[in-house]
C-alpha cells in the first residue's frame, strides 16, 4: 500500500532570554520582561507560587444546580530558597462543585499551585490579563507554540479530574469558548486550522508539579505534552499529533465527500498518546454528543465510532466520526486497534488506510481497512495483510496478531 502524508513544523523551541531577564519576542522587536533569571534557573521543584490571602477579591459569583463559578483577582508571590520573591498580579475564573464552594476554599484556589485545586474543579486563565507581568514572557512562548500572534488570543485551561489528574490545555480562546465554531468540535465542512497542547499530570500536587512550574517560569511544556495541529485544505483535513519531548508524530489525512462527511482516513502511526484523558476531554465529549444528535442515533444501537481511535489521535471531533454498530465497534474494530497498539509498543510504524462505503450517506454499510506494519529501523515490511472489508454490523471476526508473535515476525523481516 502507498500513503502520502504532510507534516507540520515541530513545536517551537523554548524561549531564549538574555542576561537581563527579557525575551526577544517572536512577534517583533519588543522586549518582554519575564521572571528574574535566577528564579528561572532555580530547580522548579523548589519554586513556590503562593497566593497572598489579603489580596484576593472575588467577583461575579454565580451558583447553578451543581457548580459555582466566580472570578478572582489578587497577587501571587513567586519565590525560591535564597531568592527575593517576585509579585505577579493575577486574574482567573474558577468553576467548582457547590459542596466545595465555602468562602475559605474559594479564596484559596488558584491556577499556579495545583495543591490548592480540589478535584472536579476547572480554572480558565486569559493570556491578555498577564501582559506587563512576569508571566507575560512565558505566555507569549505558549502563544507562539500554539500558532498565535498575540498573547491576547491565548487561553490556559485547567481541570482537576475526579481522580486527581490535572488536565492542562493551552490554545486559542475560540477552541474553548466556541469549539463548534470552526474548532475541533465543528462540522467537517466548517473547520479552520488550529493548534492545541494538552498535558495530563497524574500527580500534579507531587512528582509532576515541577514540570508544570517550569512551564509557568519559561513557557516550556512538559515532555509528555500532546500537540494537536490541524490543517484544512478544501475537502482534505490533515491532523498531526506530536509528543513534545520525543517529537514522535502521528499524521492523519481525512477526506470529505460532497456533503462534508468523512469518507476516508490515511494515517501513519508511530506512537500512542493514549486515552487516559478522554473522560475529561470536554471538547471531544461535546462533539460526540452533537454527532449523535445530528445523525439521529438515539435508539439505533450504533456507537459514535472513530475511524482512527482516540488513543492514537486524541479526538478531532466529527471529522473522525461515523455511526458504527456497537458490537462491531467495541469488539471487532477495537481488537484491530489493539493490534496496532501492540505493534507501536514493539517500536514499529503502522500505516493505515480506512475507507467508508458508500459515500454521501450518513451511515456507511462497509468499513474497508488496509494497513501495513513497517520497521522504521530498516524500512522493511513486517506485516501487510490483504484488504479487510468489514460490514457495519455485528457477528464478525478479526484474527488479531498476538503480541507474543510479533518479535519473531520483526526478526524474520530483518
């Protein structure tokens, strides 16, 4: 099988500061003051972001059925052992569960110290509020990494999940405020280019806190950050999913029919971002809900299926979705996806072509899959089964290659 894909430029490098603590802006000659160089150079595990209780002002408190939302302004003192503290004026919006919304708790929460954030709490930080503060340099670096020309367009969105994982997302304001308006939850025909970074910190109050602190100090995202970039050209939509630290990238190009529905996906997989944050991915959840409604799927026995699994591309909304019979989705197709995952775990590359048939219909009758496993060390084909034609119905079989057999196949190909 042959497969042509395009690739996006790699993530931008960390910002470069001079000896005066200023950042040479990527957006012009303007010099932006950041944190003191000694503070940036300190071990991030020793840097403390402490909210001054006397400075806290709460406004716009709004209590709904389950949650309370409010805005906060105040001052945070950023310090490290042996160094003078720098004061950062802050503004942010918090949404937390009503049972946690005591006056003391509401005043204590702030976005730059995960230890203050209760489970099931969401915080939104606007880049425009940090112009002229020590955080401006870091936020400008994050804006640049997300393809934004101005700090005013940047959003830092945090969500502490029910199991204590902190989901850290950066991107354009429109991705969070209106994901259905040209963003990752919008219909395929109405999409626009976008970039988004997501980090899942399993222990944000402990072992993972330093990585988040480093991002705040100089704009360097943690190594396990997932960068999603999407490029729209007519009926072709190309997504690249990159791990910031390793540079590993999965590339997928979806092709649309005349009605704007996805009919094929060509992918090159080299790593697995995983599905760990799927439950807290509000953008993808909203996209699935809308897709189910738009395609009258209630009571049909169909799932919102993904052409390329979430675990490999972390979403992309309806451009990657089709109505899929539930048993076929959860057993047969999932079994094939697990085989792909096993090949990736063995260090292989998986090249995939998925085609839905017929076109110009809401629910395809067939899903045609052609894939090949390539050893990136030598470019040789390890496994290339014949074209697989699935019916979009229950009662089918897929013979998955066992993980234990893969080593021998790889050795035989080399």
